[in-house]
């Protein structure tokens, strides 16, 4: 039997293909009063674009080396290490995020689609953000082929 709570999530999932599309969403989705978690920030390039519109940003990456470079380049932004699949670690960041940006290597392949769906559902259930913006060609293609049935 399905858990009825999984159908009550109000989070919107915005699927993009490629870094250009991913960054184009910032203009529409990021607001000054948001609280944003960025997952997969690498060296902080997208982080700076988000931070221009919203100062309440925590940018994360699994690589401590990337975080060290990002902190050095952009000291005004908060950078932390995070394994995105460790939700307890993400919860320790201590914020209720209104938007979550996800750009992780490997999420665009068709084989990764179940991981992508699991990841966005997990973050939606825990943080209840207004939107999760994710760079995943497989999710974007899947969503384009979906139609929600209405009687």
C-alpha cells in the first residue's frame, strides 16, 4: 500500500538540461528573501549567480578540495561539504530552505533517473521547499513525456 503522505508534497520540481538552462532559472526562481541550499556547487560559479539575488545561501559539494577553492575565491558565500545522499548531514545545516538547487555529476543519464527521483523526493519531504531546481537531462525528458491523469 502506498504512503498517502508522498502524494501531499507541494514542492515543484524544475528539471533542466545543461548548465546554461540550470543557470537561466535563477532569474525566475531566486528571490531576495529565499533561503537556498545549493548541492553540487563545485568551485562556486553558479553560487555567485544565486548569491547576487539572494544572500541567504549555503553552497555545498562532496569534494573538500572544491570547497576550499570556492571559499578562497568567494569568501562572502557560505560553503560546506555535503554528501547529498546523506540527508541527516543536510539536516545539520539547520535551515528550512525555500529553494534547493542541485547540480551533481551523473544525474543526467537514463540509468540515474531512479536516483534523481529518490533524491528530489527525499529533499522535498524533509525540507518542504517551494521548488527544487535540478540539472538532470533524464528527469527533464521523463517529465516531458508525463501527463497527470485527470478524470
